[in-house]
C-alpha cells in the first residue's frame, strides 16, 4: 500500500512538472538567471520596476528529483508603498507565478535551497508595462501626502507621549521622596518617644533612690 502511494505521488509530480514545462514553452522570458546554491543557502534577487507592470517569473531546480526543493518569498511595495511579503512558497521543485504590481518600486525574490544537496536553480523573468505610468505617479503623490500627514500626526503623538512620561516620572519621583520623608519622620518620632520614656524611667529611678536614702 505504501509503495502504491509513492508511485501515485511520483506519477502526479511528473505530470505536474510536464505541465509546468509546457507553460514555460508557451511564455517568453527576457531574463534567465542560473543560481548555484549550497544546501540551506539563500539568494536574493532584486527587481527595480519603474512603472505599473504585469510580471511573470518561473523558478525550477535543475535536478528533477522531487526531493530537491526551494522556498521562495516574493516581496515588494503594496498600494501604500509599504514593503510586504506578497506571496510565499515552500518546498517547491518548480513554480510559475504572475503578478500585477500595485505600485512601481523595488521588488525582491528570496530563494532558499531546501534540498538534500547543492543545486542549480533557474530563475526566469519577464515584465510587460500595461498601464500609463502617470497613473502610478498621481497615486504615489496622493499616498505620499497622506503618509506625510500621518507621520506628522505620529510624531506629535510621540512628543505628547514622551512629555506625559516625563511628567509622570517627575510626579512619581516627588511622591517617592515624600513617602520616604514621611517614613523617616515616623521612625524618628518613634525613636524620640522611646528615648523620652527611657529618660523618664531613668530619672524616676534616680529620684526614687534619693528618696529612699533620706
């Protein structure tokens, strides 16, 4: 039964990889990069996109053994310009991916060799501009203004927080000093009372001794 499952898994893997190769054959790629990665080694590829673009890329391990796999993280700016992980894949021998960018900027692809040995990995990439770059510029200006206002608000809030923290520390420090002073005043008062009692007892004993002599 276990052997049959392995054979079915291998058959499906081979069929899927064959379909993947057909996809590659039906697509054109401007760049093909060969990467040699040791077991567990990581490589980062950077894509500087100047306009809104539809990109497609493929990654495949040269060794078709399904045990030879990679992890892939695709990251870049979102609509607000913040860098984020757009997609991620784990334990893939091959993959094909298409993405319509939300904003121009720097994107990067992080590939990690998760196989059992050193591997050659191929990265294929193509991008096709499909929108007016001006649209992205206008959106960028609006977003940048909003981001600037949010940053100003955030800075003002931080200043208020810091000011309040200082005031709270000063009040706490004053209260601590008052508490400590009151504590010592009470201690000194108790010592003084006991001292007076002790003096009184000594004086009483002395006077009593004089009276007895008389």
